[in-house]
C-alpha cells in the first residue's frame, strides 16, 4: 500500500513529522510511506487561486495525494484547534475530487489534543467518504526530539502498535 502521511505541523523539528518519519521505517517493506511536511509552503486558500494553473505547491500536494492509495494525518493541537496550516491544506482539497474516495486515518503524537482531534474527525469525514474514525493510534511523544522519538520505536510495544495500526488501515482500505 502506498500511503501519504501528512504532518499538520509547520515546525522544522515537529513531533508529528518526526513520528511519521519513524513510522516509514517500521512500515517497510510492506508499505511505502511518503511524508508530506509542507503545509507551511501552501499559499493561503482562496477560490480566486483555484483556476489553472494552480500554484505549484498546491499542484504538487494534489499530485502526492493522487499518487498514493490512502492518507494518514498527524497533527498538533494549537489553542484547542486544528493548526492553521493543516486547515488551509484541507481547504484546498474541498472542491477537488482527489480526496473524496481516499481512505484517511489519524495518528497522534501527544497525550492531549482531544479537542483538535474531534474537529479534525469532523472536517475529514466531510471531505472524504472513506475517513475512518476507528483506525487510530496515539503515542505520548510531546516535547521529545526527533532522535528520541525514533528511539521510542525500538520499544517492541510501540512498534507493535504501529504495525497493528497499519494492519487495521489495510483492512479498512480493502
């Protein structure tokens, strides 16, 4: 399965991005995961910009979604809400067919963030007919460096949680 893993963070040393990058190694060779950490590169959504040609960053984002079988989203919570960069990325998808039938699941890298997760579940179930509320995995990695997050996935229970999550996603996708 080819999976696009979208990080909802704009930070260079993002916990969510680090977690998704570590998951790439666990998923191989059964699954190919591409991490998208470019929400900050997308221009602010405007219907005026939806005409061809699309902004290059937006077209590249759409191409990545099209090239993959499904999508995983992992995002921090900002002020109990979806971060602006991720919400902007989702706004770009609303009027496009590229996401409608794409299976989507969530990962989360913090012990908190339930308000944002509830909002994200609502928004993603609106843009995709194949968003799964049930395929979900959460880790408590907040404030860990990317190296420490990677080290957390040497722990068998964490590796097993990712493997089970991916297996559940495959079952949902099939």
